[in-house]
């Protein structure tokens, strides 16, 4: 399922691009369903977002033979952080981690890192009560750059986020 968030003033719309009816829900009224493109012209905006994402999704070069993607599972966020911050520290864009509701962490990562982080940068974990709180934190100075965040929007509305600090 692909989800695109489109901003229209202060109201956010969550669009399920794979749903056969291509419908949207408003954040203010989750029970209100709006047909795709109706009243909001979401179809045009979503198509534009998809084009931008596709344009950025180019492979510059394959991984060198010495690097591979790995899947790791950790019993806790702290165990994942301990692994991430051991030398060689994973670089930006080489980790995607899911902090689950039960406290465990699943991670896909490239190893060894291409350009290990150097001190004082390290991986940290932040929890937020809502996606809005997480976005507000991310947009405070200093703003995180591409690949410096791996966030999980959980079923209970909270957000768990691995982030490189300082940004």
C-alpha cells in the first residue's frame, strides 16, 4: 500500500494509491471518505508526487562486491542502537529500521557502511505521540537531511524514529 500525504492549507489528506476506488480520508474526520479527485483534485497532486519520487529513484551505481544488504532483528530499541553505534557506524541512507509496538526492532542495513559516520554524529531514537509531533520535531533547526531518519508510524498513532544526531 502506498500512502501520499498532501497538504492543503492546514488540512492533511491521506491517500491510498493502491485502493481500487482511490479514496482519501481527512485527518479532521477519519470517517469522511472523499472520492479520488473529487472536490480536492487529489489525482493531479498524487500523480505529481509519484512522478517526483520516480525521478529521484535512480540507481547511481550498484553496491560494490564487498557490501551487502542484511536483515537484523533486535529484542529492544537499545540493542538496535548499540549495534548501529558500534564502529563502523552506519551512514545516512544505509539503514531502515522498524520500531515495533512490542519494543522489538527489525532492520535492513548495508554492511559494511560506505562512509561510516564520524563522531560526534551517532544514531539516536525518539518517540512521539503523533505523526504531527514527529514532523514538527524534524523541522526544527537543525533539520535532518535525506537518509538521516527511519520512522515507523505505528497502529496506535505513535511514531518511533531512528535519527542521526546531531543533524
